[in-house]
C-alpha cells in the first residue's frame, strides 16, 4: 500500500491530552458490511447470473477486469451509496471492494472510472434482453413453493437528466429534462420484476401491454394455475392495458381520469357524502359503481367512483376493474387498489435510496444498463431484507387484523413494526447505517484474511445476526431462462 505523503495533525480541544491524527500503512475500509451481503449474493448466484447475461466483445487474453468483477464493483458501490462511476477511482484501492469483486486486498487495483465507462457503453440490445430474463428467472427462483396468487403493480417515476443523454426530453408536467423509468413490482415479495427506460416524454403505458404479455407467458410455464392481479394508476387505464389483461385472463384494477360523464353519474353519491359530513362533522367516504363505456372501448367495464367530503373539501377518484368481488363490495375493491401505494416505496428505494436517478452516461443503452444495475442492487437488498425480517407479531389489543387497519391506526402499526424490526422493515439508508457503513481493518496473512471490527460499534449485534443468517441460508439456483 502506498501512502501519498507522511503527515500528522494535532487537535488541542481535549483538556486531557492532545489528539494526534496520522495515516498508517494498513488495509482499512469504511464498508465492511458489504461482506455478509456478498456471502448472501454467493448463495443466490445473484450477480453471477447478471454478469453471465452480458456480451463481452473484448479480446480475452488482454482482459484485466472481468465483466463479473466490474458488475460487482458497480452493484456493491450502489448498495454502499457510491452511485457514480467517479467514486470507483478511489474505491478501486479499497480492500473490501477488492474482496467483494473477487480479489485479495493485496492484488492489483480494480477497474478505473474510464474502464467502467467503456464497460457500460459496450452493452448491446441483446444483453439488455437477456437481463430482462434474468430478473424474471430470479423472481421465479425467489419462491420456495408455487404461489397461488401474484399481485403486480406497474408505475413510472421521473428521472431528471442534466447533460447530453440520448432520448432525454423536456417534460412539461415535471418541468425538467428527464428519462421516464417504468417499474413492475410484486406486492407479495417486493421484488422488481421488470424495468424499462422510456424516453423523457413517453406515455407511461408505451409498450406495457407487450411487456406484460411476455412476463405472463414466462410465469405460466412454471405456474400455469397462478392467479394474477395487475394494478396501475390512470396512466395505465388505457384500452391496450384493459385488452391485454382480458385476453390473458388477468384480474386488473386501473385508475381512470374523471370526465363529465363520470362526474354526472357520481353527483348523487358526492352530494350524499357532503350532506353526511355537514350533519356529523366527520369525514365521509362513499362509493358508487356502474357499467361505463368510454368512446374508445369496445364494451362497458365495471367502474367504481369514490366520493369524499371532509374539512379540505370534496374529492372523487375513479377505478376500472374486472375483479368479481368489485360488483358486490366496491369499497373493498377500491381499498385493495390503494394498497398499490406500497409499491411506490419500491420506486423511492430504487430512485432515492439507491440513486437510480444517476443515469448520466451519454448513450441511451448505457443508461438502460445502469437502470438494470440499480435494479439488481435493489433486488439483492430486498431478498436479504425479507430473509432477515422477524416474524410478524399480532398485537393483543388489536380488534382487527393488520391487513384491515386504515388511516392513523395503520400508520401506527407499521411504525411500531419498524421500531421492532429495523432491518426487516428498513430502507437502504437504514441498511447502510446499521450494517454496510462500518469501519474495519483487513489483515492478510498466508492462511487467512482477517477483518477486525470495533467492539464498541453500536450495531455490532446486527452485523452478527446478518452474518449468521447468510451462512445458514441455503444455496439457490435460478431456472434457465426460456
């Protein structure tokens, strides 16, 4: 190891003794919590499957950094809050990053930023297609038993751009130049199953019917009898999405923009909500449902309108659904639709927690690949989070099951659950604080590599818990892509 220069500083704010700071020639890292995640990755074969999907056009005898090594550099960098390629010019010397990438701390440095840039810009369309299958394969492999039911939420989020990225355009609603990533996630296990990088002004549902048809075709090979429900906001309440769901035998609930016809047909229920609020002073929420056919629809569809009256005024929301129970209990069907709000947390984790808004390569395909890297990092963390989660505890004072709670009672329940199980309920920032971001000394000998943690670190027990968990975790193998 080379120390740039010998230096020493002395701080005199301590009344007892001066505080001396100086560098030393030893292997240290601030990200030792990546090691148990790397062990978990090994059990799943997660990053190895990802790298195996990529085409490597380089002349192999001259290759210094394998695709797998560079995939792991970027994936673990994202987990540790190093979202940019530039971060790796410093991390290439880090002993923990060398370990997770497959090298010894005393080996040559990892890939530099220019090498990583060439790597990302070399990705071709065929590789992106295979990565789509990798996500689906890993999703299928995440179930120990065939599921009876799957609920998929589809949504987009804005991804602002600040350079000369290809296919970035100015979006008037968001008031920025941007990409528009689309994410399909599973409500049963929180995994991201499909991601698409749309150009900045694309319609949210562009190509979503084809993507959904491909996914369902893949899933019904191992699970021919699984019941599938699709949920999406009004951006996906378009004829192509209705038609593909009906053709494939899927249940669906999509938001619908309110118009003059829907306003007219729901005036009575809104008036009733206003009257009840005036009489009681309590917020009111009433429902009406009916067959409705827009001009572009070939047939009527069951449509639910929620009407609210409260201190802030009135509000109406509309959904279109083919769920059988919606004709009997429209309110329950609407509440099941609003549960898709949990999927927005996956988008927040992907965009905010794991910095998927750093799509700063010039080339569109390179940025599409970056979105896959961030998605792979998110899914690896989700898998570990679910494995580490404590069993739910039914609170004795609760008169209804947790799934039926609403409003403040629901928020209080989940706040208590997060306090009890911070890792099992934690977002990426929690995992970075309580596991990943821990200083360690790495000592290399002829027999072993020793990683020393501070015995005074407040989250040492969390580290031990996760380390023991991943060592017990059985090896998983994803099925071959179809």
